[in-house]
C-alpha cells in the first residue's frame, strides 16, 4: 500500500527539499528549505544546511555566534501562516472548526469556493486523503496560481484529489453527489441554488463570512431557499496563557474575531424544513422587511 500524498515529507530524518522551522531562544520562528551546500544566516551568525541534512527532527543547531536553534518541520498551522499570500488565509482556528463541524471525512467529495491563498485547501486535502475529491473554485487567476504553488509546495507536488477551476462557482459548478460544500466568499447567498442541487441529502453546507451583515443575509437566504435545516452560526477566539512558575496568567494578546462560520444540512428532495419553534421577537425584521434578496443587490 502506497503512502498518502505528502506523508513521506512529515517523518524521518531531514532531507534536501524539506522545509525546516527554526525556533530561537526567544521563541521566534524562521522557516527555510534545505539545500545542500547552502548556509542559513541570522543576525546571530550562520550554520550550513548540511548540518541538518540527515539529522533527526528535533535536533538543535548552533550558529557561528553560539546561539542555539531548535529545528523541526513546520506544522500545517505554521505553514499556512507563513505561506506567500494573494488573499487573506483562513486561520488555523477556523480551519479546524470547519474540519470538525463540517464533518470532513476521508474519501469525502468536497466543493470549495474562494481558494484565496490555499490555506483551507491544504487542510481539506489532508483530511479527505488521496481517495477523496476536492474541487476548488477561484474567481481570480492570480489567487489561483498562488494557491496552487502553496498547496503543491506543502504536499511536495500535485495532489491527486485536487481539481482547481478558475471562475465563478455558480456559473461553472458541474459536480454532483457532493458530500460537503465550503463557501469562503463575499456573497455566499448567490451560490445557494447551485450548491443545493449538487449536495446529497444530509450533505453539509459551511459558509465562512467576515461581517454580521453577510452572516445575517446568508442565514436568511438559507431559510428562504427552503431545502436546508435551520442553520447554526458561531465564531471562535483563542487566548494563550503565560506560565512561568507561579506566574500563570492569560497573554495580553489573543486571536480574536477572524470570521463567522455557519453550517446547514441539505434536506431530502421535496421535504419542507420543520417550523422553528422559537419565533423572532416582534419587530426583529422591521416593518418594511421584504426578505434577504429584496434589494436585488449583493455585498460585492
């Protein structure tokens, strides 16, 4: 049985072409690619790449300035935060939530719209494995090129489960029997009709949006289209802690709001969603509210 794509790059001694993440005594990270005969330079001296080639992961190297650096392979969360960017990346905290709450499983057939710099694509491909299918759609060709380079750099070449299409999802979507759809875009409500036809009954739609107005319109549009269950929306925040002896306290900085996530599940054809038991408060929508698409516009 052959190894999954990219697995060989995640274990064993360091090899030429591997990415290495150095950590200095202050906890700062430096990432580079191993090349025979090259030197890594810092303001605290240098050391030859050859010193790491063939060494086990977790080795410590010292520069000519006698400063020790811990050498490890970067984790995927480290990699996506340092990758070249065309568009903003999906942060690891949100990618992890998407993998969990969109229930991404090995072999899943997934459609993604809004590739950006390839951060979420990398997480999705590692979760579905070589036997799955990820079809990613990106409107901008320059973003698609950067994403492709980032994904292939991480996996060491093209991933057999990945297809990348440049264009609008609602105009190009031809996939059927899709298990999961992930929308990371300005106006996900514009794609609801198309993705509802592609998703299997019980399939999950997951949307990632930045603002409360986008969130509200997406939820109301999902309710209006009538083929999904009641959507669930949330956001996550991460706060690290400083631990030094008895000095245990939260860090002064945290990863706060990056975006909202919402999920909804596709109902069987011809089934109407059950009536919500909790009705909105009187006046919640305003006297002149005529539905999420009444203005005929979009957030673009």
